[in-house]
């Protein structure tokens, strides 16, 4: 394709002199693609506002990219007015998302326009064996690519979610206590070796944040916290429209804020962590004597919504404990939106109301007033859709067709 090249990222494209017109144009193209990639769909006016590019520059670049097949322009509505919505092209490539939960494996295939082409989930004890879990993921990916009618050569990248702290420097699962079957394993590298494809990994809370940001309750938000309340408690932080991971990838481990220095020993080794007072296992332990050993989290939430006083009381206590931790986040980060996900999210207001009451009590008033607390809209799909969003984000700009 004369006059065009594939943007391959660092080291993959022909160099241009710093400050040259070609270099400036490529930077503007990358900025525009990044804005569209993050939002999913934007009008040209919205692109100009988000990127700082002039309306004329945006119009010219969109025309070039549309002609090359990298973006699509379709009629749409914004604020009741007709606009031209720009999205990444459906034919620009395919990505895969893989989400490991403590009791499931979910895989999805999607394209860069954020269409989900195929998806499946199976029960899986992720604690048992990393090798077996990774082999199962490889087989599911092959099956779903077949269902979607996609060749492996069309896959640009794979997003991978793991249910625990993930060290971005070493690629290892951060704690063998949390995932004993994965001790010493580098899941990202292991999946690369199996698939011979680029793999981008992160923890489940971060991917939940990306999922809700791209597909769910966080769309259009610049600052949000995704709080996953399940077997553990973790937070994914989006600041200024970007995921914040911290220096080593452990930002958002809100579950290990200390509530009681004399409290029970947490699995992390400390005493009285928020997680030890508020996770799904803690809920079941409090209800086991009165509601039976076979009670599940879903059962407890359903009974609470039907008016069961014991289940309602335990959910209220958990909401209050979580709210104390969230108040600390509000004081430090002042987010505008808190999205509740995980196994306890279906409790809705039974969890959210006491949580927000605790935030109002313990956070500074201005931070508490600005916080909006909602439950996620994606349910147990948040993490796998976040894995798709991660793969889209990492892959789209690297493989876009751009003018030289």
C-alpha cells in the first residue's frame, strides 16, 4: 500500500527526524486513535476536545484513516443532535480476553470496534494447577476462534486477568498464599509460549475497572474506582481516564487496609484487614450456624432481598466495613464514581446504602458529596470484557494503518 505503513510501536516503524511534519502527523494520528480506542466511539467534535487537535486536523486524519480501513464513520446522536461517530474498524483485527476467577474461567473474542464475537465460561478451580488452567484456556480460545470464524493469524493480542496481585516487573503472581497452585508461575509468559501471540496481563480488579469503563457503568468517566467484593476485596483505579497500577502493579489493594490491629489474621499475614471483615467467605461463616453449611453467596443475597433479617444484617455490616476503606480512598484520590462489582454486587442497595453512610461519616465532606456509588452493569462479565479492553488498548495503536 504505497504511502502507508503499519504502526508497530517502538522499533517497528521507519524513523522520522524529530519535529518533522511526518513525525508530527504520526503523533497526531496516534493521539486520535488513542482517544477513540479509550472511548469506543466519539464524534469528531469530541475527538477535538479530548485531543486538543483542531477540527480541521481531526477531519483530515479521520478521512485518511477511514480510507485506509482503520476507522469507521457512521451517523449517530449526541445530545439530541446528529453527529458523525468515529469507531475503530470492525475489520482492523481481533482480540481475545481471558479471565481467571477462583472458581471459573471465562474467555471472549472481540474486534476493535468492541463487538463481542464469541464468549464462554466453565467452572474451574484456579487454585489447583496453573498448568491445567492455562491448557484449558488455550483450548477454549481455539474453540471460540472457530465459533467466531476467526483465524489465529487475525488475532492482534490477548488480555489476561488473574485473581490476585500481579507484579508488572517480574510477571509473577504476587502471593503464593492467595494462589498456591500458581507459585512461581509467570502466566503471561506461559500463555505467550502456548499461543505464540502477544499477551497483556493484569489483576482482576484492574480489568473489572477497564471493563466497566469501556462497556458498562463507567463509560464517559475520567475518575472512577471499581471495587470487587468477592473471595477477596480489590480496587481498580482509573485516574484521568487511565488505569493507575502503581510502581509495581499493586495499587488498589484496599482489602488490606487495617480495620482492627487485634483482629483475625488475614491470609496476607497481617491482622484485622478489611478483607477479613468483608469478603464472601466471611459472610458465609457468619450465617453457617443459622442457615446451614450449604448456603452460597448467591443464596444469602437472594434471602436478604426477600427480607431475611440475618442475611440483611450481615450484608449491612459488610457494607459498613467496606465503606470505611472507601472513605480512605475518597480522602486520598477524590474519585467521582465508585462501581461495586463481584459476588456481593447483586445485593444492590442492601450493600450500597450502609457503604455510602460510612463514606459520609469517615470521608471529608467535599469528597463524600462528590462520590456517586453504583453497582456494575456487567456482572460476572466485567473482568473478561476488561481483558478485551486491555488487549484492544495495547493492540489497536500498534497495528493501525497510518500515512507516512
